[in-house]
C-alpha cells in the first residue's frame, strides 16, 4: 500500500496494456465463457448477445469511455412446436433435427405429406472444383411435377432466395435444400429466408439430401413435414464509445460485429474483430491519448442477420453527423486458422482503396504481404460505402479454400478452407490463430493510430463518393 504507488511513479512510463495479443486473448476467453453459459452462442436476440454487450460495455467503461447503447428492434423466428421431418415412402424413416435437418429461419408453417421431386442441376458427389453447382438457380430446374410436391434442391451457385422463389413459382408446397457436399459444406447449418416468406423450407445435411435424392430418382418417395413457427420482435443494441478529445468534425469510426451466428460461439467470427476494437480503445485510453481526429469505437449488432446494426446506425444518423465521418475501419474475422492477410476494400471506390493502401503499407513495414479482397456487401463496410463514407477493413478468410499460391505466400494448407469452423459450433477459442492475431492487430493498430492523427483526414481527391453496386447482404446463409 505504501511502497507500490512510489514504485509505479518512479518506474518507466509503460502502457498498462502491455501485450496486445494477451489482452485480445482475455477478451476471446471472456466471449467463449459467455457462449458456454448461454446455449453455445452469442446471436443477436439471445441471452449470449446481451451478455456480450454487457461485457464489452464494461471493458470500455473501465477504460474511461462513456458508452452508448443504441437500441433497435430485430425480428427473429422461433419454432413453436417441435418440428418433424419423416420419409413415409418407400420406407419409413424419421430424420433427426440438428443432425439431419434444420428448419430455416422464417420458414412457412405447414403439416403436409407430399412426393419429393428433385430439381435439376443436382451433383452427387459435387464437382471437385466446386464449380457448376446451381441446382434450383433457374426456373427451368423445376419440372412440371414440382407443382403440389416437395422440391429437393442442392445448395450452391446462387442466392438461396433465388432458389426459394423459383420453387415457389413452380408451385412447390415446400422445399428441402441439402448442403452441397463440398468441404466444409456437409453438415446442417441455419439458413434464413426473408421475413414474410410463406414457403416451408428445411435444410438437410449433404448425407440426408443425397439419400433422399437417390431414393426419389429411383422410385416414388414421399415425405411428411410438420413445421410450426412464428416471428418475434426483439430489442438489440449497437455499442458506441467516443474518444476523449479529437475533432468531431473529423470522426474516424472503428468497428466490427459483436454477434455470432446461432450455430456457434463465434470466437473467430467475430470475437476476434471485437477483441481488436476493444484493445484499440483500451490502448488509446490508457496512453491518455487525445487524438487529432475523433475516434468512435462501434460494436455492431445483428451483422449475421443481414448487417442490421451497421445499417441501422448509418441510416438513422442525422445527415450532419454522417458528414463528419471521414472513414470507417472494419474488423470482421482476424484470426482464421488457415488465414490469408486480406485487405477488404471496395475496389470500385478509390477512397476505400486508399484506406486499403494504408493497411498494405502497415503489413509491408513488418515484412508481410497481403492480398486485395472485395467483400461486396458481405460485411459492415457496406452501409458506410453506400452512404458515401470511405470504408475498408481486414479479413483473414472464411469459407473459401486456400489456393496453392496463397499457401506459398502465407503458409497453412492449400485446398482447405481459411476457417473450417466458420459459422459452426467449433468456432471456439481453439479456432484462433495467434500468429494471425499478432499480425492483424499490429497492422490494425498502426492504421487506427495514423488515421486518428492524420491531417487532413482524407486527401480531397480520394474522398469522392463512389457508390457500390453491390447487393445488400441478406445474411450469411442467404448468400449462396
Ligand atoms: N461477414 C461475414 C460473416 O460474418 C464474413 C466476411 C467478412 C466475409 C469479411 C467477407 C469479408 O459471416
Ligand atoms: Zn459470420
Ligand atoms: Zn463476421
């Protein structure tokens, strides 16, 4: 009690956050514990998300920030009865929920018993290169017998919503969509239709779909479905904390999404990005830094439901406030086990690419190469880009497969997904690549620091508004 403060006073000035990676790992551990205590996930609308909000708010408050919880409403879907999916002909077989099938979010409700009619374009086994899978992407894929029947479709090649629409137009009474069978696409996942959809939709594992396809191709196969669900409205929250000091007329927003998918704890996606945003905020506060430009740290809700939090934030921001923001930096997945150092930028937008240049330079100074990437509306840069605010970010890779040339540059394993646990229960603390954490946080903190201090914030020439033509992301499983 007596000696310690003196020692501290006499000691060298050292940031209290001594080790960036160790601090990030503490945040990741905390988020893992939250998922463990809340049904294994931190999805928007769930208790795990609330606990994540409370945790992040506490970290920021402890660092001295005033934290704003921006509340808005989301619609979620809940089954009101246990669903049942069973083959009744040629042989009775009950499928197992979670193992063989999952009812889609916003599935229509129904009790029906109908023949199964496979759509055209199915490939079992799937093509090794993953190309050419587009079952149900075209109206012609649905034969006349689809009317009044249950359409059986394979994942891949186009937005799921397109498959749903085509099936419904062809008169299908329900749709069974089975996983593609490609690496990382064998098990069941939660897929999402749009709120207002009336078609009963069930997602099948590759194996369950393959068996059903073989059966339906050989003989009349009948399936029974019992699905009862309803749409609920729930509150959720974005978290926002501003730096002390810094010119509000030049605001830099630094963010990432705080929610996980319902299927897993979301520690790489996106606990890793959240750990990065939190450590950036902590370090700025603990250095006592008053940056030249205001820095706003933002943790978004409901990215996984279709970028809802960041879209809500940007679209409800008064025009004057929006004009004060000169850039948005996004961190969505920065610790993928089989990573590539992707710089996510909107290639058609010079101001976004200019931020990308900063990230590339930061990597390069550490002797690290990086790769261009354009997420095209798949993450929270979308709303900013659409609003004319330059935005870019870092991304370590999700479901795609590492190429041979990427393996040469980045190590890891070619032919395997960047993150084999993407959107799955195994996206746990064990799914975190520490080397990626170190490299990405180093580049990110460098760029945040530079942009917080820079004057002018953005070169006039590159600040030109270039709106992207990317479609609005409809949620991760709606994509393809
Ligand atoms: N937004 C995607 C997800 O959360 C991941 C992603 C990040 C994709 C960045 C592309 C670019 O699932
Ligand atoms: Zn995700
Ligand atoms: Zn994500």
